[in-house]
């Protein structure tokens, strides 16, 4: 086996709770998986990535930029991933290591599967994306592959939203008489 040329940090743990009600144990568990785990894996692979002039790809979330009520630990952890990714770009970039992040939107995963069991739920969610669909894991994998490849060789410290255009829909959700049906 040769050296590692790319590491994709992709983990997510969600423990519901607002900032004033989430237990400290749940807070630490979420940050342990969603942030500290990324740091530990990145450190472990840093020597190999430096030898191969490799790439780190960190899967964060649009919740890192758009907080969601009752998900305080999750949003905070994923926001930490974004800053940590940029910090790694600054500190490890001179070693030839690129560090970039992906911010997925609504992707059908094991974490969200039960939501889609409710009748009409998928359609409601799809309506808040410009693409009018829910993402699939392959949508994220394709972007991760790009960021891990030489095709993104001059990208370092970047954050890509892969959300079907959901983050562009904010103003379309604001009621405007005569312009929309919101």
C-alpha cells in the first residue's frame, strides 16, 4: 500500500437540544465526533498527505452557516469544522496539503431517513431548494472526489455549498404581494 493522497472527513452525530438545554454530555459527544474526530484523523494522516501533496476534504453542513433551532451542538460543531479547515489550509498549505470543506444541504442519509417516511414531507423540503429535489449521497461524493483530485489543485481553504440552491432561496421565502405565493 502506498501513501494516502486524500482524506475525506465525513461524520455526523446529532443530539437535539437548544443551547440552554443540551446536556454537557450530549454537547461533548457531538463535538467529539463532529469536530475533534476530524482533527484527530487529519493529524494522523498529515505526514502521508505532506508526502503526496494531498488533500483534506471535510464534510460540514449548511447548518454551520445557517443555525437551526434545537441543534445548537450540531451547528456549533460543523461551524468549527469550517474554521478548522481554513486553519489547516493556512498551517499545512506550505507543506503541500490542501484543506477544503463541503457544506451539504438536505441529503437523504441514514441520519435523515426517518423524516422522509412522513407523507408529503419530501415535497415540502424539496420546495425550499432551487433544484426542487432532495440530495443524494452521490451528490456529495462527486464534490468530494473533485476536491480530492488534482482538478481542484489551486483550491485551499474553500467551502462549497452542495445544497441544491437552498442557501440561495432565502429572499424567495420572504412574502412579496404580487410576486410569490409565500
